[in-house]
C-alpha cells in the first residue's frame, strides 16, 4: 500500500511539469531554443518545485503545531501567522508597493510571531492553550483590519488583495525556489535536532518535563521555526489552507506510526498533495487557473470528513 | 543526600516541612483533596519552588539528565497524546537506567505480551503497570507513586505490592495511596496530611494503632490481627 502510493507520488512529480495550458512533449527538453524548453524550465519546473516545497512546509508546520498544542485541529494558520501576512500584503497593495508585497507579508508573519511570544512571556506559567487563544484573538483582529483595507482600497487594489487571499503559485525563475529550499532545509534541520524532545511531547508535557526537558523552551523553538518557515511560504503564495491540517492526519492513518517517525513522509506528501492540487487547477480547461487555495479546500475538506467518519466507525 | 522541603505554602498546602534521607521510603496518606498530588508536583518541580531541594539542588532549576536522575513522579493515569506510540517506544524515551533492559522491566511487570501494543489501547490496569515499568527504567533517586494501585485487580495488586516492598532498583520510594492495608504491610514511615498541613510524620507502628486510627478516620477503620480493614 505504502509502496504503491510512493510510486504514484513519484510518477506524479515526474509528469506534473508537462501538463498545463499547453501540454509539452518530452522531446522539448532537448531543444534549448524552443519555446517549449523555456516554458518547461522557466515556468513549469519552478512552479512544481514551488508547490512541492510550500506543501511540505505547510504540512510539517501542521504536524508540529498539532504536537505542541496537543490539539489535532491546530495549524500555523490558527495562530494568526497567515492572517498577519495577508494583512500586511493588503497594506502593501493599498500603499502602492505591491511589488514589495512578499517582503511585507514576511514582516506581517514575523510581527505576529513576536507579538505572540511577547504576550506569552508575560504569562506567569507556560500555558499552550492561552497562547492558542491569543493567536485566535489576533486572527480576528487581523481579519477586521483586512476589512478596513478592503474598504479604503480601489476596485483594482481590492481585486489584487482578494487574489492574494486565495493563494497563488504563479512564479517565474529559480531565485525564489532557492530561498524556499533553504527555508525547508532550516525547518527540517530544527525539527530533526529536536526529535527526541518532540517524541517526549507526543506523550505529555508532564512526562517530558520529568525526563529533564525544558518544555517551554522546546515548544518556543519549534513554534518559532515553523512560524518563520510558514511566514516565508505565505509571503510567496498567500495563505493556502487545509494542507497543514489534513496531510498529518492522512499520513498517520496510512502509516499508523508515532508522529516523530513521519517527519519526512509528511513533508514529502504535503509537497505531493500541493503539486497534485496545482496540476488539477492548471488543467481544468478554464480560461484562467483556479486559485490553489480554493482547490486544496475543495479536495481537502470532503476527504478529511471521510477520514474522520471512517476512523470513528472502525 | 536528603530530599528536603522547607516551610512551603500555596493555596492548598500550609507550611509543609519535612525531609527524607536517601534510601528511605515514605507513604503519604490523607483524605481526597487534601493536597497529596499538589505536594508531589511541588517536590518534583512541576510546580517550581525554591523550598524544595535534593542534595542542595532545586529540581526545577536544573535540566536534562541531572534533574531526571533526582526525582520522578508516576501519575495515577497514563497520559499519551499520540495514538500510535507503542509500549516499547514509550519505555525507550524515558530510560536512564543502564542496569535494566526494557525487556527485563516488561518481564518484571508481566506485560511482555504488550510490547508492541499502542499505549492508547491499554486498559487502565495495564497502563498502570506500564507506568511502574517506566519508573524502574527511569531510576531516579526519589520516585513518587501517585495511587499506584487504583486500577489493579487482586493478582496485579500482589505483584505491585511485592515490587514496592522488595524491588531494590529504586533508591527511595514515596507512595501516595488510600489503601491503608497496603500502607501498613509495606511498613514504611507515614506522612499524614490534613487540611494541607502535616498532621503526622513518624513510624508505621506509631501510626497504625487503633486509638490513632480512630482519631484520624472517625472510627471507619479497624485494625484486625494483621490487617487494616475499612468497616463497611
């Protein structure tokens, strides 16, 4: 079962760059002067890589948040990191700096992280559910502020903000891919470095503490690493929902192993899921691509409910 | 290297002071809600306090194996978040004892057949035995057991009694319990809490006299031959 899925996933990754508004023959790869060659290397390949890395980061971020908050419903988006990025992108667009919007998005995401940790440091005792509530409060605040941005923006600006909130994988060239690859490497390195602590957190805070772990510090480092990575991801593509929620759950159902063993599979299949979603979005035959965030939610929500029913009934 | 707590108070506990030498065991008694578990959490540092020291080290101020080796707390219920962590994996992550293998610890508790079962799927009695195995593998100088017999059937109760009485792996055991017969048979010193304060701290034989029991338990407990019996 696992091997068949892996084979299908690899096949999908291999064929994904060849399909889109124009389908490319394999022979085009060998002719450096053809238009198809340019489309493949400048547009399709970066896009598939982008989708893969973003999907991986979001899925792994979901796993870490679910572990740290001991709540199967939490994702990086729950803490307001994505909403912060979205709000700041809207601000960039309204101020007329839309070319700088990735930078603004990153600042928005990081500001949210700093606010969260600033608030948490004032708690007398470390308490992850309070942190979660602060994140939810921030999300609502950002949502209201985003409404203000819509209200004061022109029609054109509103449209741009709307498109960002729906998520998009439009990208050209490899520079951004390198940034994302480094971000992914950073996230994976931090998580692997804290693998023992992560496994202890999968039991209980109390148990982890008694084994000598500084639970608060460990949680902060993991949350910080995920927030940075998700901040970078959202700044490139806008918020793409559901990947962080469903991929860890699906992988646990398939592998039936503790989460600390699923770090690499969750990253990989998170990437594959987003590549698949993007492939579908690009090939529905509509005049323009369906926004990727819409598609992940359309695919993810029913499948997630199906999984829950199946698990609860067995 | 004694475990010491010096004049500790919070919302529940009032001016708790006592000390326990390494190698000695202690039984902590007291009615529901009197602060036994609260005291345990203070002692092992989960509720940080500088009133507690072991060999002049405050457990909540150190990290890593240094603290783990000082004191351990075994809760009444197993709490595991991940649904696929197996019994073996659970024991692997908390092992500081080089002289005891995981297999040997499983055998001691008669739960070898559960090795590859997910912790979430264990019955409450089985998970209690797993927790005891984890205490042996953790091997702290002081180990606090919080109601270790609450969910055990008679055979498992006997098994646990023998372990608590004769097992030499653990240097000092602190046992929180409501089972007076167990407390009596173990023969360890008694700490009795009432209204958040230490009401009695002394030898087992001084504690278990009929007049003393009548004063503490309103005549609900009777000493018969070699047993402590709750009158029903």
